[in-house]
C-alpha cells in the first residue's frame, strides 16, 4: 500500500483525527542515509510527525521545520515539510546502534536523549517565522510532541508514532494524532480516552477502516521525497532562529539551526569561510553534498 494520510472528524464532529502510513517514506530514508535500526525508528517517527503537521499547511510556500537537539548519541534530528507533503530529513549520527530494551523494542529514548529541546519553526507567510519550543520529556518523540501541543499550542492531543524494523528494512511505519475540538464535551473526551486505552489498533486499521472516521479525506503523500539527493548546502544567518543578540546559522537544506558559524563548521565539517560567504550572499552554497535529501 502506498503512503497516504487520512484525516477527518469523529464523535459527531467533536474530534479531529489524522492517521498516516509512512512505510515507503521511512524505508527510503533508511536506504539513502544508511540508517541503523534505532536511527531509522527515530528519524522515521520525526518524518511521520512532520507529515501529520504538514497536512495542515495551506499556501504553496508554507513550511514547518521540526528539530530535536538533545544529549543522546544520535545528535540533532531534523525534518522539513511543505504544503505539498514533500518532506526531507536529517540525523546527525545515522550509524548509532544500541542494545534493545528489556521488552525487545528499539531504545529510541536513549538514542535521542532525555535532556534537550524540541523546536517547531513555522514559516507560513508572516513577517517572521513562528518558533515554538519545549523541553523533551522522554526522547520517545510522540510523547514530546504531545507535551509541545499541550503546553505551547494549548491543544491536548493523543499522538502515536511507530516504526517497525526487521532484518530486511522497514516493515511498517505510521502514526496518528487525535485532537478534541473546542466544542468537545467532557463526556466526549472521556469516551475517547477510554477507547484509546482499551483498543490496540494497528495503523492499517486506522488507514483502511474509513467508517471509523466521519467525513474523512484521503490524501496521497507528495512525491517530492523521490530523488532525495541534495547537491549543495546553503545557509541563512539571522537572529530570528530562537536566540537574542547572537546570530545563528540555519542550514537551508536540512533546516538545522546552529548557534554560530563555528558550531556549524564543526558539526558539518565545512569550511568556516565558505559558510560565512553563503550567509553574506557572496556565494550561493558551500558546494557540499552530504547534508540533506529531498
């Protein structure tokens, strides 16, 4: 089954539902970046969340950047999505491998790190990009986004993100985001919580059983993720990327924001003068080819 997202309303229009299958997308990312199993799971969850959020963009030039900076061995993770559901992603250390948890599952929380920040940068045609941030609570990604929506956007949501990896690659990947509407009653919310607690749905159940979503809309994933090689790396410098008084550097290809040119040069192993020239529009790119995919 091709990747797709289904969105609609349930509980008599009181609950917004988005369900997504990203198996092909995550497998493609795994192959291109040569990701370890735990890196596949972590980046796959972030890409899946990016697609869920990107499905709400309206204008052609709108983008959302999702960025995690934490103390785990994977380093920085990043995803950028546009309104056409075209997405690109990046993980700093793609070959990290960790022992499985006691329950046999991949230890994504340890790989990502439990101490760090989640950044959401929305460039939706306003004068400046909107930047939201929240501390990580587990590094498992779904829980961290649920915390972000509850605290930063005041929209409590149930979020599940999953990637199943076997010896042949990605067997399945997907997730859902379920958000009560403003007119949802306490009874509606209690019923929803009870159903989520007692029913262990597979992602395919959410995707295929359209009768569980009223007025649902089926959206095919964008094809911009094909041909995922980026030839050059471009940067933008400014003080509007989450800092005050100190200019930060944003990699245009990956969306990753660095505290300074020096940090960017160190992390990406790029010439500092070339990065400065790009930021000051003296050249278009560093000419490097290893930092991103589209």
